[in-house]
C-alpha cells in the first residue's frame, strides 16, 4: 500500500511539473474515459472531437453579430435621419454607417457571403443566407439612386456605392464579384448581372499588370505583387468561367495562380511572402499569416470549379498542396497560427487560422489531400478558433487591415479588434467545412491514446 501510494504521489508530482512547465489551460478533454488521469493534464483550447451542434450554435451567433453590424438603409450624412424620398438624389445621402465599421461592399463582406452560402448548402437551412438576400435586395434597389447621385454631384469615393459605380482596385471588385456570381447561380436574392459585368471587367481587363501579365498594384508601392490579390481576383475569374462557360476566365485564373506564386512563393519555406516589389526585389520575406490565407482560399475556390480536364488543373492542385503543407508545419500548440507564420513570438491570429482550417478541411473533403496527414491539424485549428468566438458572436484576436510592409515591427504590432472584418467570413467557412468533415462518409475518425486520428474509410 505504501509503495502504491508513493507511486501515485510521484505520478501526481510528475503531472504537476508537466503542467507547470507547459502552462495548464482551463480545458480538459471530455472524450477521455478517465478525465481525472493526472498524466492527462489540461489544454489552452477545447481539445476534443468537435460536436456539430456546438459548432452550429457558435456559427449562428457569428451570423447574428454580422447581421446586426450591417444595416441596409439610406440616411442623411448631416442629420443621421433616414432618407425616404428617392425621386431625386441628395448629395448628403449615404448608406447608414455600421456600428462595427463593417462596409457592406468591402471585399471582406464577399467572404462573409461565401461563408453564409456554404452554411445554406451544408445545412439546407435558408436562414443562413437571409442577410445575403437582404443585402442584395438593397443593392439592387438603391444602385440606380447612387448612380444618379454620382452623375449629378461627382462625389467620387464619397459616394457610398463608389466601389460599384466606378471601381478602381481589385479590392473593390474581385471578392464581391465572386459572391454575386455564386448568389446568382444559387438563385439567392435578385439578379445582379449588371454589377457582375462591371466588377468582372475590372478584374479581367482593367487592373494593372506586369509585362508578363501578372496582376499587380501601383499603390502604395509601384509595380508590386501581393498575395492578397490572389483572393481579390482568382475566385471572381473562376466563377465567371463557371457562369459563362468561357475558357478565357479559367485560363486567366490559372495564369494568376502560377504568376503570383512565381514572384512570392518561397518553395523552401513552403510559404508565401506578403508581397514583391519590382523596385525593391531584394527585400526580406514577410510571411504574414492572412496573406497565406488569401492564397489558399483562392486556390480552393478555383479548384472547386476548374474543369479537371483543364491543362492547368494539376499545376494549381500541386501548388495548393505545397502551400498547405508549408502552412501545416507552422501550427502552434494552441491550434492557432501566428501573425507572422515563421516568427513564433508573434501573436496568435484568428483570421489566418480560420482560412487555414477551411482550406485544410475543404481539401480533405474534396479528396485533394490525405485525411491521415491533415485531419487532426484542421481539428486542432478549429479548437483554437472556437475559443475565440464570444457569446455575442464577436471574434477576438483578428488582425486589422494590413498593408504590404517593409519591416517586422509593423507586422508584429498590428492591432487586433472584434471589428476586424476579415475574420468573420473565414470563421464561417471553417466551421461549416469542419461540419462537412465530421460527417464525411469517406473519413474515419478515431480517438486513441488521448489524441485523434483521421483516415480514409476502408472499402
């Protein structure tokens, strides 16, 4: 008895020392048969097999937060009072500002609509796209008013519909164009064909390009190539290919993946640097998390609709796999990924993490990568995300808008905010794709030795 008691004491002290060494977290794994096992310890995030009902409830709270943050009515800029007379435009009429600074035409909103539409496809419940329908009806009804306002008053970017009346960047056009095409094909909301034509024309024909045809920016740096612009262009081109059947869109989308990757993908690191500047080609690499997220989201969207017979399909798939492998290697002990992927002293960031979880889970569900290799990585990522969704649906630790920087001090010290729009759509995408993965009939999930193993279902 004394020997047994001494062994238990030693084991308990050993477990305590492990917890002290690694930092005990507030979560125990409820899947373990003996949750009081002193050698099990605790976790900083809810490390367990995700439960569909719990994911759905969290996503519903996120949906509610977004819905409340995006009013769709016209008010007077000076008085804040609703505008009710639309017979003639007023120079002071604007779209009511969001209490959370969520611009309803911003590129981040295109990702939110993508997440909501995925929710409808996964669950069959039309409530997930009620906000999308509300937004599109508002756009359809009020675009003529703001076109007339611009014609009469020449407000430029002060016009609330400026992004669509006169786009001037990929940020104005690509993400929302892709969302509008998807909504049109899924018969959600009114037909926005005229807007789709305007936005797709900017992406395909009017955005500045390098001499080799690679999409580029001339602001704030001249002749720069950004990883962000993979998402600001490729999904729109891909969806235009799907909607019109014209191969030129698919060709351009593939060319954009390969062209941008040529400039900014570091094959040795397996990561995208944030950008490349023709006038400063020797600048160091800055492996910003969300930049890599934009890249893998874009390739996911393209592979979803690109015909497998297209000569670029296997090239894009190979590049997507390389990027996912490089990203997976950088995951932290909280399931999250860092603001700077290779700098593990930088903060853990939610939007990039959500993009990675979606891209990994989606690639498993589509059969592009192995569930054995990547399934538990996606699950651990969701554990980190779920701990950062608050009861009201707000999401913490999402980094605010970040330009192509030139030093690590800038990237390390970007602020985070619950109003950082770029995290909300990816969290919706990640959650719904995890629901798909948990129900994937071709994937088997087992719990062995206090961890999780994914694998293909044997025939």
